[in-house]
C-alpha cells in the first residue's frame, strides 16, 4: 500500500482511506440515519469494528471519520488492537446544532461549542491527538467568515499539538474555491469523479480548483469517487480516473464489507497513482 505524508507534521498514512459514512448509516449511528425512524440497522458494532481491523490488516492506515457519522466508537474499539501511531485519523466537526444555526450563536458560544466538541472527540476516540480535523460539509463561499470562531479554536489546539492538520470538506463549488485559497486549510476534502455525479462541477472544473489548492501547498483528498454509489457499475473507470488525474494526494472510499474492501484494494492496485 503506497504511503503519503501529511503536510507540516511528518505523519504518514496509506493513500487509500476507509470512509465510514456508509458504516454510520448501516449501523444507524449517523445523524441522517437517525432521522429515519423506519430505517433499521443492518450492520452490528462488531461487524463495523471487524471492518476497521481487516482494513488495517490489508494496509489501510487512513480512517475517515466524522461526528455526524457516529463512527468514533467503532474506531476506538478497533484502535485498542492497533498501535495509535500507525494510523491517521481524520474526523469532521459538525458545526450545526439541532436548534440554532451558527449565526444565531454568539462568538463566545461558538468558541465553547468547538472546544466541547473537540474534547469530546478525544474522549470518544480515546486518543491524545487528531491527525486531521475538518470543518464538515461547507457550502457557503463566505464560510471563512461564519466559521472564524471555530477556526480560531482549532488553530489554538493545533499550536498545542493536539491537532496535526486542519481543513474542510466542501459541498459546493464556491466553498471549494474559498478552501483552495485559504492558508488555514492544510487538508481539502473534495468530491471528484469522472462523471461529475454528486460533485461540485464537472470533472475538469473541479480539477482546476484542486490544482490551485495543490499549488498553494494543500493536501487534497478525493471523496465520492463512485458518486455516492451511483457509479458503482463504472467503478473501474472511476478508480482509474482518481488514480491518474494527478491531483489527489489520497482518496477515501466508503465500504461496508470485506468483499468491498478486497475489490477496492484490487482496483486500487490495478491503477497505480500517476
């Protein structure tokens, strides 16, 4: 498994990451799954933990988590059997509250909200630090203004060594453009696939923005490689594109079984990164 290095901290991880949004949905732990009262869990906590461990055994050391996925607990249990320094954990700050949007909170309230969330992440993962802490699901081009109190809190944790790299996941073209030029963003998680399905533009539009981010020195991670499952029939072409586009430092794939893990590892090996 090829290794890549996170900027400015020397941490190395596998180029391919295990995305856990799918696991959060199947175990009914994600914020979206919990909203659907009719939806039943189709994956047990033991199965989720075993998928983490099997991924690690196959060379994956990059784990893509999020507060909104509800997957911290599964990862914590798996990490009890794995040396912490051997893996890189990426989690995402869910800045939305159930009752209020950020602009309705005072600056002080937002700062405390971020502190409480981060301290909780450390406890939930039973770790002393987070390798990558991202602002989750940004859509507004002006997000650097709205997110400023959160950003300042997380920057302070980074200065203390509790966060190794900072960044964001983008869900609009404008938000991605802002991230590409923001010096605060060490890691940019962006939606990319050859068909432009569940992305923020067609493939070339997205690649052009990501090239700018790379030129600035950002570490670029691709997600929605299979278009949130819509492109699974074309997964061979999607993997080839992700590996050969020359822009992605790493990629994360949502997987829910050992069979999917094995198939994705086979495709990943079939197309070495450009």
